């Protein structure tokens, strides 16, 4: 079986995906494909393929299970070692136990403790190494010499084939699909979905979507081959691979309809929309396809049936809380401003009255007197309020400026050209 790993680059075929679908049939959840509720307010007919509803919260289960079964007796004794940001590690831990295969997962040291703990609880040996996925992968390759384990990465042919079953299900569940948008880490999910969708419906458009903080697939397509890119901390850390997988790139090259690079601000907005409109929890990587639509990167899909793959929902509580705050700020629903007030009780009373009357919610208020260079009867209040929506935010801002002309606002404005159309 190791010839599959050594034969680079491996171009995925539909027969491999078809075989994977049969192999993993009884071991994964056939996730729902549903029309997004947010479609009611957009010019797009968006559908969601909810891979965040897999047992361990991501589509990685499909690829990992197919690989563990595919390698069979080659790994029964020594097991496998899996470097990961989290999703593949959780999937390997879960399916390794169910198949009786020893699993070691290697995670970056900055991995949320809850992810590492859950991998351990599921039965995997957990190693924390380095700052990035590349560090974890380098360590895993180094220890292979002594452990005789098999290294499994997302670019493994078996993993790509398993991930391709997402595409099979999409076309089976919604034969009228016009386009599919897929989040891109190293490209394995995109490669699998691309081959499956193009085979089952040749007119179906397939787009990849990646975060602007790690545009490895866009750079690879521009350069004609995988190249290393700098990565930075991101809300979509599951997409923070530094280089496109060789097998994934070879499969995608010349077949992909478009590659989309998404601004992180829209990822935070998409996550808020998932929570409030869809009542679904997804991680930053999982909502990247939806963010691409919200950013207005696919105007040609207006009025067409576009399926956004929600690839995962593994986000720890602390990161979720921070992401919600970032998303509210990006939506303009958290408004920060400073205002000069009379240094007496009537000043704060008047401000509080405006906040209450405009149906905004006070989140933070800090007064500053020591560093004020105006008259001694004035104090500056640094305030954060939460608004209901854009209309409420504009109304509140205008009212405050009428009464306090010196008010200074610091909010994130969304370019009109990037706003999605609203019916």
C-alpha cells in the first residue's frame, strides 16, 4: 500500500472516490444538505453541506477512515502518526479506536487544550510540538524512523478519496447544484469534491476558498506548482497550511473553475451569521465558503444554486467568544467611541439616556480625566455599545453627534462594493 504514498504526484480518480464511498459507508454520518436561512436576505440561493455535524465535527473523518481501512494490515501493528491542527487528529483518534489501530497525533503547542484533551479521551497518544503544522509534520517524519508507524497527512491519496465522498453526496442530495464552494487547507477536500462533482455533473462549477492570511493554493496556481507562503494567526486556523499538497494540486490544476481569497473580517461575519441565522456552530475554516459569498466574490452565482461546504465545527469556547466579538465589530454592531462630557452626574445621565432610547446596549464605559487637556470641567468617556443592526448603528451615531459634536468614533466600515446584495 505504501506505493500510493510514494507515487507523487498522485492524480485522484473518480473510481477511487467511488470505492471510498463503499468503504466508509457504515462508519460516517451522511450529513444533511439544507437551504441556508440567510438566503432570504441575499441575492444568492445558498445551500449548506453540514460536515460540522460529523461525530468529531469535521469532514476529516471521511478521509481518515478511508485511509485507516485502505492501509489495512500495513498499520495494524505499529499504527499511524497524524500531524494536524485538530480536525484530522480528532478524526484519527475516534476511528482508530473503532478499528483497533494505534494512533499518535502530533499537534502544534498552541492547539486549544480542549482539542488535545479530547484526542486523548478518544484514545490517541498526543504529542505537542512546535508553533505550526509544519513543525508538527517535521517532528512526525523524524520519529517514523524508530516507531515504524505510517504517516498520514491530508494529501494522502486515500484521504483525498474519502473527502471526495462529500462531493458525491452533494450531487446526490441536490442534483440541481450549479456551483460548489469548498474551503481550502492543503487542498485535499477541494481536490476530492472537484473530481466527484465534475464527474457526476460536468456543468457544475467548483470554486476553492481560502483565507487571505494563508493563500497557498492561489500562489500555487499562479506559480504553476506548490510554493511555501508565510502564515499568520487567523480565525481560520484550520486553513493555515503553508503549502498546497502536491497530490491535491496535481488533481486540481487545469480543472478548477475559480480560486477565491477571503478577507478574515468576512470570516468573522460569516461565523456570526451561522450562529444567529442557521443556529449552527462552525469554526473559522468551516465558514470560509460562506464568507466568500458574503464578501461578494462570486457575483456570477447570483440567482443560482450554490452549495457552501461547512467543513468543520471544532472551535473551543474561548476562541468562539473572541470570534463573536470580532464578528460583531466587523458587522458594525459593536460601536466604540469617545465623547466629551460635563464632569458631573448630568453628563453621564444624558449619555445613558441616549443609549437607552436608541435601543443600544452598553458594553463598556471608562472615563478619563488625568490625560484630558481641555477644561477641568470636562471628562472623556470611552464607550462600547452593541447595536441591533446597521440602521440602528447609523441612527445612534447621528443622534450622538447632534448632542455631542466632538464625539469620535472608531468602527469598521464595510466597503459598499463588498457588501452582498439584499433583496
